[in-house]
C-alpha cells in the first residue's frame, strides 16, 4: 500500500460527503487560492471522470487536481481558507451522478466485451452524455441492443460493486478486462461475477443504484465506434424531456404518439406537392406581371423602361429574369427587407447600357454595395428609407445614358 501525500478518502468510502482534514500547503494556482490537504473526499478529475465540486469551510471549490508527483491533491478555491483545520463538503448530487455514469460505464463496457469481445479503448463523461469508444469497425443496432439489455439485467440483479488494491501477483489470478495503464499500486473495481477492471474512479456500491442504462447514440470515430449513453437520473430526466417533446408534437398533429411518424411522412409528401404547385403558380404570376409591367413601361428612345417597387410575395430573382427576356426592356426593381433596401438593375439583349456601371453610381450616391455585369447588377443599402430616391436616381441615370 503506497502512501500518498493526500490520503484519498473516496477510495475507502465513495459515499463520504463530509470530512475533516488539515491543510498541508497553501498555494496560488491560476490566480486562485489553493490548498493541499492531508486527506480528502474530493475526487480529482481523471480517468474520464470529472472532478468533484463542493465547499471547504464554506468556500466554493472550483477544481480539484491530482499532482503528477508525490500524490498531493490540489483544491482550487474561490476565496481564502485561513484555518489549518477544515471541513470539506462534497457536492453530492454531482458526485452521485458521476458514480452512476461511471459504474454504468463499467457495466456497459463489460457487456460489449462479454458478448462480442469489443474492447473499450476510450471513456469520457460529458456534462450531457457519457461515451465509450469501442475498437470496432462497425456496430449493428442489434449488437447495441443486446449489450444494452445485458447491461440492464446486471443492474436489476443488483450485484455488489467493490474496489481494492491488487496484492503482488494477484493480477495474474484475476480475469482483468483490460490491462492497467498506471504504474504503482493497481486498484481494481469488481462487479460481482461479471467484471474486474483496473480503475481509480468512484463507483456505487451495488449495480441497482446505477438505474437504467440507455444508449442514446452510436457514431463512427476514425477506427473506433463511439457509443453515447445515459445512466440513472440522467436517463430519467432525458425520458421526461423526450416525453414532453413527443406529447407536444402529438398535440400539434392532434394524433397519438404512435401515429406521429406516419403523420409526419404524410405532411412531408403533401408539402412537396404543394410546393411544386406553388412554384408553378408563382412562375405564371411572374410571367403575367412581367407582361403587364412591360406593356405599361415608359418609352425610352428605342427601349422601354420599367421602374417597379416590389410587393410582398414577389420573387425579385424570378421577376428580373422574366423582364430580361423582353429584348427592349430595361428595368429598375427595388424592395425593402426589414430596415435594408435592395435593388436589381436588369435589361434585355437589345439595350446597350452597362447595368453594373449604373448600379455603381447609385451605390456611390446612396452609400450602398453591390456588383454584377453589363446585363444584370444587384445592390444593397443599409437604409430602407432611401429606396424610392435611389430608384428615381437610377431611372434618371438610365434616361440620361439612353439619350442619343
Ligand atoms: Zn471506474
């Protein structure tokens, strides 16, 4: 048994949430006061499990870290702790959640190993889901389902979970699921009759405390398959959350939850048909509007000038293309979107004017930006109130340029 600078109370009793200790060192780390204690129930981050939070003499603990050498555990604090004798209090909801996720991870990893010899090569406990990376090229839904079921059977069997340090030579006697990665004394966590694996984290005392283990995602990660899952209260909360979503969708669709997929499929098909009809109708509308506008256009030398401020629902792109199909037409189209103004200048093939040149001069006068080519140019202005003036200015420039 190795002696660390800080005695790790969470090894002996992961359920300890309040403890007395003495400060060995006061330090400052990253502009925060920090203390090293002679013993602690605070788990320092490591092995995929995040650090504990809580308080020391009422001062919030911001982070807990294990020193590489000497085994001291550093507690970063929000404020100073002056007395040598302290009382530490672990944020229990957070810690118990970590114990549920971590023990659930052992069970799920062991299930994948027992059923398919799929080895866990990575583990990360996130603030939402926990993930394991399996050394598999692919993972079928059926395999995931079988592993998930076995894992939940282990939970309902309420097996004992224990941890101890290996005695010399003991590793050869135990069926370790994976080889230890640490040097020095090796701590193993055992799920009675199911799994033995090296681990330095905190775990629940019986598998029943893990609660449900639910896989929520599988994705490929280079040469591994990443499985995301939730355990215990996280799974419960997610179930409530999803149930809320399903209920509100069912209410929207005035149907039962089971009919949602069929209903959504039908709505999607209906929408596609409607959109097709709408596109066709809109095209027809734009064509007719184009004809009406050109018929009423003002003669301008050999050409016809259309100046039109768009109404709601009109697609500027479609309308400008329709107008440009009329060889002798030159058009100024303007519209406002929110507090901004937009303008398209376009022309038919007979009109010998450079639209981008006209737009450039309009943009210069009304502080706008834009570009395009001789046949079509588009610009934007940050102030919608100038739209009418800018369109009139464009019309004047085109009239002037059209003079023989
Ligand atoms: Zn563990």
